[in-house]
C-alpha cells in the first residue's frame, strides 16, 4: 500500500497520529507544500525545522518531498504519479486550514483516493465541546473545567518505523525556497536562542521540566527569569505534541517531581492554547473582526508616528521598548511584556489591535493565527472573556512590579544600563545630574515618552465612552 502523508503543522516523528497510521499501513511518502503568507521570522524557523525533519526522515530511509503550488493540485498530482492508495494528514484548525482540509477531502474522494485526517494538534477536538445549552463556550474557566472533566488523551505514539521503498519523486530544494534572510541577515539573535526542530523541542521540554517547572506558578510573570517553557514556536510548528506535555506533566505530578499547583498552572496555559483554537473554529470571523461587535465602532486613531515608534522600541517607556527590542532580536517576547506592549499600543496610542497583530505576525517565531488573534483581542478588550478595555496597564507600575531591579530592561535597552533602579521605569523623572552620571541625554540617547501616561489614559477612557453609550 502506498500512502502520502501530507505534512502541515506537524513537523515531528514522535506522537504523530497520521504519520504513525501511514507507516503502519504501507510505504509512506511525506510531502510538505510551501505555505503562503507566513511572517519573515516564521519562514526562518520553517527552514531549519524542515532541514531537521528531512534529516530525521532520511536516517529512517524516507526522503521528504518538498513541492510548491496549490495543495489540492499538488497532492492529487503526486497521488496520480505514484498511484497512491491513500492520503493522510493531521488537521489544522485555522479557518483557511479547515477550508483547505475539506477541499482536499472532497477532491481526493472525487478521484477515488482514500483519505483520512487525524487530530495531532489539540488535546480535545473543538467540535466535541459545548456548554449545557449546547452552545460553544465563550469564557475560559468553564471551558477548561469542562475539558478537564472529559479529557482522556490516548497513549503517546512512538516514532514510526518506515518500510524502505523505491519510489523516486522530484522534490524542490529547500535552499531554493529562500526562507532565510540574506541581505541583511537579521537572524543572528534568533540563531543564538533557538534550535528549531523536533530535537530542539524535546530538549527544551526536558530542560523546563527539570529546572523551571517548579517555579512556574510564582515565576512565570518575570521576564528576566527563565521560568517559562519557551515551547511556543515548537508547538506552532507541531514539533512536539500537546498530548506529550499533558502526559509528561501528569506523570511528573504523580511521582512528585513537579508539584501539582505548578504542573496544573502550566497545563492551564496549554488550555488557553486549546481555547484560542476552539474560539477560532466556532467564531471564525474573529480573525478579521472583533469578537465583541460593539468595538466595530471604536474610534481608533492609528497615528503612524506612534505605531512606528512602538515597532522600533522607541516609545520612551523602558518596559515597552525592552519588549519590542527583545521581539526584534529574538523573534520572541515574554508573555507579561506582550500584554504590556499590546495594552500600550491599543490604549496609550489608540491604535487598532490589527497593527500590533500584523507586526507580531511578521516578527514572532511563534506567530500563530489563533493565539495571536485571541490574545490581541483579549488585551484590546474586544475579545472573548477579554480584559475590560477600561483596565489600562500603567507601563511604569508594570515595570516596577515585574522588572523591579531593571535586569530585563537593561538587557534590551542598554543605553539605560547605568540608570539607578528608582528611575529605570521613568527616566524622565531623573534629575540632570543622575542622567548625566548614567550617560543618558533624553531626546538624544533615549526618547522622551511619546505620550503622557495620564493624558493617554484619559483619552483612551474617553474613546471607550463612544462605544459604551
Ligand atoms: C498580544 C499577545 C500576542 C500573542 N501572540 C502569540 C502568538 O502569536 N503565538 C503564541 O504561541 N502565543 C502568543 N501569545 C501567548 C503567549 O504570550 C505565548 O504563548 C507565550 O509567551 C509563549 O512562551 P512560553 O512557550 O514560554 O509559554 P509557557 O508559559 O511556557 O506556556 C506553555 C504554552 O502554553 C501556550 N500559552 C501560554 N500562554 C498562552 C496564552 N496567553 N494564550 C494562548 N496560549 C498560551 C503556548 O503554546 C505556550 O508555549 C500572545 C500573547 C499576547 C498577550
């Protein structure tokens, strides 16, 4: 039996349901098709992840086939060329991913090629979870409580053993896809922090369990501390399965290697990942429009000078600038700081959340339609179960609370490295002598605040009144 495995967001061998099934049935041809529309940082990640996957498959005697084109056309062509008996894949839960999966099913069935899709991306199928009224959940806590009461993820699947076969298929060259930046090569910071691919994912996961999981609950909000897993890009590309995280965490709790409050908090964050995909499946319009329709009338101001200063990390608010520069250099930003910078853009700058979402999409290595959309709407106050719009983060207090000694700020905003702690979140309050001893001339080395916190807060609240009435 000849089976095509259409790789999508599942670039791994371990616990890969569709790949495992394919290998158990016959000769497997793994095919990955160039995905349109990813951001620049994601393309960088994809290059390395595919390189790693191709190596792992080659070690097992199976070549990875890369192709470009409309996926239903490409897969049907290959199916015809090799006279395939079946095509399998793991489902993708974004609106375009669902549409493509359905089109693939339809076209293959019309051609008389057997096909089957699997859940390799979520703990629980979004279409199986409803509230007591039979409607989709809109609030996280009852959603996750319900999930916990029914969750029973199946056992993990080993890496498959493949049968060697002699089918020879043309493949694009990965280098010809040009996924990496060249002129200029802005990826040096990404290379230092990340090891894309399945092995990198497993290493990161085991390091987290061994060194940080027990600090997760109390430590996950402090951006200078390595207390979170850094698994997000690995999860986005499917290099590790959420089922493995679920089983391993519960096993660690059972043997008391991780205490239950830390382990369960970590799993509830995996729950947020499930929830954002769940929302996108049941309310696909949120990719484009606010979940709370009242926000369609919100008077966003979209000042391009403010948006540009925000992107470049030059707002004059050190915690915001540190976050934006961490993002630019590493393709990542700590979750607490993501909330602060998103609040700053949508509330202090009164800019539409889509500007932020688009910038994140291009610069994050973990850019993910579901998490990005749900999180931006959550911060902007227009999402499901959102933080209310009138709750406006004060970037000075947030900095003082979560980066008290300025370690994180000094790492990413080195021009402030000699400023005393007292002023690290509000350099404009330092006297001339203090600034001069720290070698900071405001307006020259580091900007004055682009907006005044109190005035910006009042303007945001006034704008909110427009849609509240
Ligand atoms: C404005 C904004 C935009 C965001 N955009 C993205 C995005 O594009 N892609 C993305 O993966 N995450 C996004 N997040 C969520 C979160 O910031 C990251 O998932 C997290 O920082 C990743 O770091 P980690 O892997 O160390 O997380 P950990 O704390 O170790 O959490 C483990 C995993 O749980 C999931 N998770 C954690 N927090 C959240 C959350 N709030 N919502 C959904 N899932 C979560 C992630 O898959 C994460 O890898 C965004 C958050 C905000 C506020």
